[in-house]
């Protein structure tokens, strides 16, 4: 390709990049590719902070703090995978410890949704956050269970013990969080979120009128539970209820007598024991997530979606023994303490494949498979607090960074022109080309922009200028030795190449290390720095070179004007 065609390619790159980064939607152009929004991080756009408590009670009864820390880090990795599977912007995930409690703090930026109005954008962001909370906090613990042969007095007594333990937990943990914990661990545990009005009769208790200090949490008491209606032997409709053990939290009270209004919530543990028990082999092994390899979505011959679970060699043997013993009986699949399906075993299965079937949608099957594949949570996690993060500070910082970056870019170009004349102006044009192409790449790839990643871009601009100065100084040395302009240009790029290559490779290595081993914030800095370094190398050794060769042939007899060289 000759010089003229190369210059045309550069001009085309500048025009294409410049046109692409224009916000065309403001000019009435309706094109999804052209109007693709920039993805801003939490510090620039705001978002939500979710605080999850890690329940390590079971772990503490078995092992020490080293295992605890590894489990917390494992859950952190699971959460990272789950957030990324949602396609949300770059999250910030950190661990924290308050006393003996381990917490994981998740900060998720809200999406720009620039194509929507303000009201619609708020609704869409609320939907995104709700989906994120449902996905992150899902406790995926897989277990196979079989029906109990009988319900014993011990089983019934356990229900009261469950309520007693829940009451103890409410002393140090938010009410809703306690319910999440016991809902995911036991069957038939109900909850009423914060409500206002008369206390429902299914959890009413004597002595409520004498309570004067709030908030107030009741001891565990026997409650009638919710009513249902059935037909008796004579065909008459009668009311029935399932009694259980209740804990009521009353936050406030207003009014007296029949008009008394309470702000309350409650946890209800049904007296009915679980009808299922872990399916065990003869030597006591339980088939659970420990033996799981993968989960995938498959379709039956009639197109019904199902989830297939693939187990390892040990799981294959356990599953084979269980299906052999339970032929003609049900075997239930529980995920996160909730029963999904309870198929009847029709044959012995020895290939280690379990299938979750039912009247499920494709979305349900894909969600379940994704939940399982993005990590079995080794310990339950519960959302303890949620708060919105404002982006006002980040927006002001962004304006200041963009202003200072523009001023700095102009100052660099002025410096280059003052010292290196026309060559400096060409380097400035190459730098503008670099900036336009980089912004276009950020837009087309959807790279998350944070204050840290923008700092990486600014640093890479400095490397681009460094390369040009090295080239110009080598050209001046060649002119001092009496070389012609064409020879000086060739020697300038040739002799500076080693130094440019060394500095760029060193910096690129650092960027790669930051991206691989850094946390989310550092990853963004490393990625943008690396992309900027590669692009600056391209503009310095290709764009600048073509422009300098093209103009150098015209001004070769006037080195003072071309590169500020005086004999």
C-alpha cells in the first residue's frame, strides 16, 4: 500500500470514529448500533449496595477459621459469577467482618437505559436490582430426599426447637433475615413482611394490649395458623387450620381498643414436620451438591424443557444405589431447601444422570441450570441491608477529569508544536486520532468506564507522547550527522523502536497482571491501560509514521520548519 492510500486509511479511521461517537439519538437518528450507550461504573452512575451476611454456624461446629475464610472467598467468587451472568455493569464485591459475623458487600451500578424516559428508566433499574438480588442471594444447595416411613414425636418436637432457635437469632439479626435463613433450611416456615393494621387472628396472642415498650418481640407461642376450608364427611364446608409456633415483632402501636393499629411482622413455623428425609446409602452417604459436576437444559421429544444433573463417579455410585432401593417410590429433589419435584423411580439409574422434570418453562429451566452452574453456595447468605448510592460526586469528578484531560491534551499539542514544529503538529493529530479510536472502541465493546479506568486511559496517552518524542529526537540526531530527511525519518523510527517496544511491553505486562489478579476496580484500570497501550503503539508506529513520511517529503529541504532542527 503506497503512502497516499495509507493516508486515506487514516483519514477514514478518524472520520468513522468521530461519526460513531456522536450521540445520534439527540439528532433523531434511530439506530441501535449508533446509539449504543456508554457503560458507566458505580462511581460515575450510581447504583445499589447490598450487604449479605454469611451464615457460618454449621462450619464453626466442624472446623476452624481458615476454612471459614476460604468459604467466604468461595462465596465471593460465586457472587461475582452470578452478577456477571446477569450482564450487569462491573460490580464491586468486598468482604467485611463485624465482630464474629462475616459479610459480603456487593455494589452494582444501575444501567444507563439512555433510550428510556426518566420514569421508565427508574422502573427498569428497579427491575434490574430486584433480579440481581434474587440471583445473588439464591442459596443453591442440592439434595435428594426420600419419604419418611413415619412421623415421630422427635420430629414434632423439632418444630418447636426450630422456632426457639429462630427467636434467639432475632436478638442479633434482622427479622426478615432470620426468616430467610430458616425458610432455606426447613420446610413449612412462613413469614409476613412488615404490615400495618390489626394483628391477624392466625397469630394473635393474649396480653397484647398490655405491651407498652416498642419494638417488642414475643416469646415463641402456639398460634392457630392460617385457615383453610374443606368438606367434612357429610359434605359440609368447615374451617380448619394448621397450628404452629409463632414469633411476632411489633414495632409500634397507635390507638386503643378495637381501633388499635400495629406495625408488625411475624415468623410462623408450622407444627407439621417434613415428610422427607435425606436419601442415604447403606453406609450413610447423602447425594448432594458435593457430587455434582454440571447442570444443563435438555428438551424432551415433545419439546418440554428439563434440567439434567450430571454427577461424578462417587455420585454415580450413590445415585445407582438409591434408585435401586427406591424403585416404585418417590425421590424428591430439593434446591435451597425448597422441593422442586418428586418423581417416582421407574428403573435403576447407573449413569449418574438425574433429570428434573415438570411443567416448567424454558426460562425456569435455564435459570435453575445457571444458578447451579454459577456455584453451589457452601454456606447460606442473607440480605441484611440495601442502600442506594448517589453518583453526584462521581459525575462532578468525571467533569473535572474530562476538563483536565482536554486541557492537558491541548497543552501537550502546543508543547509538541513549539518544540518540533510541523512534526509536533502531526504527532498531535495522531494523538487526536488515538483518542477518537479509543472512545469508539469503548463504545462498541461496552467496556465499563470508571474513574480508575479513565485514569488508565490518561496514563496510556502519556506513553503515546513518549514514543513520539523518542522518534523525533532520533531524527534530529540523524540530521545532525548529515543525513537526508528521508534517511533521518527511517533512522528515527528504526533506532527508537527498541526503546518504544521495551517501555510498552513493560507497561502492558503490568496492565495484564493488574487485570488478572486485581479486584474489579483494579481490573478496569488494567484493562483500559492495556487497550490504550496497544492503541498508542499503533498510532505512534503507524499513524505518526505515515503522516511524517508524507509531509516530510514535502518539507525535506526545510528541517527547521518540519522538525525544529537548526544546524
